[in-house]
C-alpha cells in the first residue's frame, strides 16, 4: 500500500510497533541498531527457550517486515552516514531521551535542512516539553499515570494494569497515525514536520474520553472487578462455564434489544425459570434508568445458570447459531481454533531459514481489495542488511565497510 | 476550511454509530477534513441516547458520549432507508473521498448502499467498514462489543491475578480504542495509494485482527514453545519490584518499576539505604525477582508514608521509573505535565455548556489539530443539502415534510 516510501527506525521497544505497521503496509523500513544489536533483543520469551539476541520472540513479533543495519550514532562517521540515509527517507522514527537527537546533530531542525520533506516522529514517555520530559517510564508507569489502573481491579483490591503490556502497541499505533497525517500534509505542501508523541497522552487517550467526560458529567468510575459500571448499575462482563468463562454483556436500548430477546428465548428453551421480578420485561423499551441492581442481578443469575451447564466451546457454538452475542474467553490455544480467523486467512507463515523453521504469525492487519496489509518477512538479524545498504545502495567499497566495522561505526 | 490543518480538503462521509466508528471519524475531523456524519432522527446514533446526560435529563443533544466522539464534525439527519434518502446518500458519496461505516455486516448492502453500489456512483471511492470480526465468515453476523473482542483474542484471559477471575478494564475495552486508530491508518494509506495509482479500495477492518498483533509475543511463544502465557497481575518478567505501591491517603498509589541494578541502587538510596536493602536475597535481579513478595511489602512500607506525587518525584529525580496512579481529578486538575502540554482544554457546546475535551495524543509541529465541539442533531442539514448538494430551499422544505430529512 505504501511501497516506495522509506522509514528509518531508530526506536527501542517503546517504538518497535510503529515501524512494524509501516513495514506491513509496504514501507521500506530500515531498523537501525547500535553495533552489537538493540537491547530489545534480550526481551523474552525466546525461541526454544534459549536466551539469544537472534531468538527473541519479542523482537520477532514487533520487528517483522523491516530490514536491519547497525550504525553508531555517537561516532561522527555514523552521524554522517545517517545524514546520507536521511536524504533518501520519508520518515524517521526515534525513541531516544528528549534532546539526544539534537545532541548528536540529527534532530528535526538539522535533518530538515538536508531533507525539507522529512517527517520525524519522536516517541518519549511524557513528550518533548513539560516538567516531566526527562522522566522515565515502562508499561506500568504509563498505565498508572494514564488513569487506567485506578479503574481496573477489585473494588477493595490493588489497582491492576492491563496484561499483557499494551502501552507500547497503543503508542506505536498512534505514532503511525501521527506520521501519516503529517505525510498527508507533506504531499499537499511539500513540508515535513516533527511529530511529538507522548506515551503518557497516548494512554490517557487509550480510554477514549472517560477522564473529561466523568469530570464534566460524573459519576467518577471506580474499580468494579469483572463488572462494567453503568450509571447506578454494575453489569458482569464474564460468566463462569464448565471449563472457564464466556463473555456476554447486558445492553439496554436498541443496542441490546434483539440480543436480550434471543438470549431470553435460549434460557426459556433450556427451561430456566424466570423470576417474577424480571418477567415480562419489554426489551424494546428497556432502559438502565428503569431497572434496579437487584433486577440486573436476577437477569445475570439466570444467565449464569445457562452458562454453567456447558463448556465455552458449546456455548459459543450455540450463541452463533442463535445470533446471541456471546464469546468464549479464549486462551492462545483456543485462539488458533477460531474459525473466523482461519476463514479470513489471518495467520501467515514466515520463514526463518537460520532456525530451519516456518513460524505462524499474526499476519493480516485488515482486508482490502487492493494490495495486502500483512506481515511480509521476518525481523532482521543483527546487521543483516549492512551489505545491501552500505555497499550496494550507498556504494561503499568493501574496504570502507571493513574499516567502519573496525572503528565500531557499523 | 482552515488550509493550515493537515487534512484540509479531504472529504469524509461518515455513517457510523456507537463508539469505534465515530472515534475514527473524529481524527479526520479534528485534523481538518470535512466530515459529514449521517444520522437519522428516527434512529439516532446510540450514544445520543446514552448516559450520562447533562443534568441527568435525556435528550439527543444532551448526551456526553456523543459529545466526545463526534467533535469537529457536521451532522445531517437523512433517512436513507427510503428511496429518495438513498438517492441523496449516493449524491453525498459522489461528493466524498472516503466513506466510513461500522454498521452490522451486511446492513448497508441490504439497503443497496454496499461498496458495489457505491462504486457505481464513484469508481475510486475509498470505503471502510469496521466490525468486530470482519464482514464475512462464520462469526461475521454476530457483531458484538469490544469486550467480546477481548474475550476472543485471548486478552481477557490474561487480565487477572493468578487463580482469580478475569478483570474488566474500567470503563471501556481496549479493542474499541485500537480499531479507530487502524481506521485512520488504513484510510490514509489508501488515500496515498489512490494518489499514486488512481485506484480506490474497499477496506474490511475487524477489531480482532489488529488486537492480535498487540498480543504477538505470547502468540509466538505458543506457536514455537507451546507455552500458554500465564496471567501475572501487576508483575513483570523484566522487573522487580514492579507494581502499584500504597501511599499516604485513601486509595492512593504509586507505580514503581525497577529493571536494572542501577535503578535498584538508586531506589535504595532514595529510601535511605535501610538495612534490609543490603540483605543478600536482594543483591541481584534474579534473587529480587524470586523474593519479590517480600521485597514489595518492604517497599510498600516506605511508600505509605508519602503522597504518590512525592514518591513519583523523588524516584524519577533519582532515575527510577515511577508514576502516580492518577484518577480523573488528578489528570485534569493536578498533573503538571498535562497542564503544561495542554492535553485538556474547554469547548463551549450550545446545550451542554463549557466542557473539557482532550486533544489527540500527538503534537504536529507545523499543523496541530483544531478541535471544534460536536454538532447538534441535524445542525448542518441546511448547509449540506443546499451548499454542498445544491438543493433549493423549497426542495429542502419538501424533504423535511416528507421526513426524508428527519
């Protein structure tokens, strides 16, 4: 979709996801690692459970569809090479501490003099400005400062983060959005720009609008365990079944009417008695404001009676037949059995010749009537494309490359 | 049209409901595209009828959810289930560069407004349909919510402490927030492709597929090592201590995450190098990880004497990642970083009054977003039908009488 464009990816794990998405869309993404390799290669899990910078599944997962070179940005020769590459690039993505790129002479102002169309996307924990701009963050710090943790967990328990780590992927997606909006403007105006991504802000916005909305309109949401707060009510999101859980949610209004009718019919078919208090609810007119928590609990109790009779697989199968919006709470093993993903050709095999393996990846981003949007090839090995880029593209002699290697530049 | 906005000149027709679709359209509108949201008076967007309302009083222009998902857009009310309504819808497609939809799979086709029909109106139209599981396939008809995507993709199963029930993410579901970002990504990529090739396209975006990419390391671990990732609560394989620590006050917490020996030494210094920090069981990462229950108890004994803001400040100044578990008031009133960078600002709405809004989470140095408040239902009927589609005032009156514009 975006072939013909080039991105130089200088990020650590905070920004891997951004380059991965651009790569899957067809951009020529060149991952630039420090000589010896990016520290993100030491993040587990590992292929065959063997810690090895060439076997990190974390690295594989978020760096597919990129080429890779090594380059020391601290060395003047390295900086010169980067400037040469920047002239050929449309995007630079980086996640260094605020001010680092300027310090090594490769900040937006400096690069835009060489290439006025360049779009530099900087990903930092708290943004390029402000009193916290030099503060550090990992996933849990962002989950905390975003307000998300205070809303997740048992009412009297410890606030809990989302698992697995989410923030770096959210941030990577936002970075692509920001870069592509800047690109759209660049096509119109011929001008590049600097895109300042604050991970903190991305995570505040990962929960839509809850902060200003609750601030202006109330109520302030609290932790509600595995229930969803809805005004004065709380409704369960999961129900226990024979071998785990399924998810089904009570919705009022048009959004839920049909589903509520169908699941009611299902429970009637099962001979599950309807308590008097909830008999004869007209689902078309059903509103949260008209119902008490006790009545919600009675409805949910009835649904739990239904779910407790079957396994999650049986429930999902029946739900699909009956058009009820209920799904199994899958683990990764169940995910591979999902017929929908198979039907859509979601999975893709990627060759890893050095491991003598073909590995199944989450591949498709979305379907389109034009070229594909999916994982194209495996993540690069350390310095794998040095020859391609330095010798074949930039025309460095073999001797020059060897010398640069000896000097620790590449 | 503000030409300095990055997406100025882009024309988007949005026929979406609920959260995911409108949230995607919001990006386009806030960054300068002309976005016409097609609603219907007889069947308004569900968020117009969702709590919370201004002063608790229901009304299509009184709902807060709609306010936050539809900023900077124009609203028209067109009943496109009627033949004349369909005609007008198609005229708008002729005007648009992009059509955004998230109705239940098949619903627009049934009305004769699917991609094949719209393509006859405009050959190079870019149309995107967003759904839970995709437009076709065994699960397509079921539709659903973000929480169901979480269940299917394996995320719910991991959102818990070992041996406990899965937790609901407060307030909303991550897939609902992920899909809008991919709506923008797919659409902007398609626009660039069209500019270079002349070809439009139909994009079938599901919530579940991008979400599975978020979970990729665990998926590859299963594929290659047959390991099923176990839930860990607030713990991390890569850090100890790592969690939310109790602070002074009611339900006050600060997160701390220590991933290196250097950070550990700094943390010990911040808390005054008490004797226990010198115990051999805390001497290296592996051992700290092994004894993390005890370690976190001890760290918590220190944090509980201070406010979370104090803990965050002293830790961060010493180079230890730490962050206040902020609540809504903190984000809007106290967080100095938010204030300095202006993530929240106020907009006046004719019915709802002055309300805080967030800007998008990235700052474009030359072309920042300009957010306008959300439209009243049908606020732009006159402008859109007369100025954009060129109908006369009489024709407009007639359409209103016939309830085509409702």
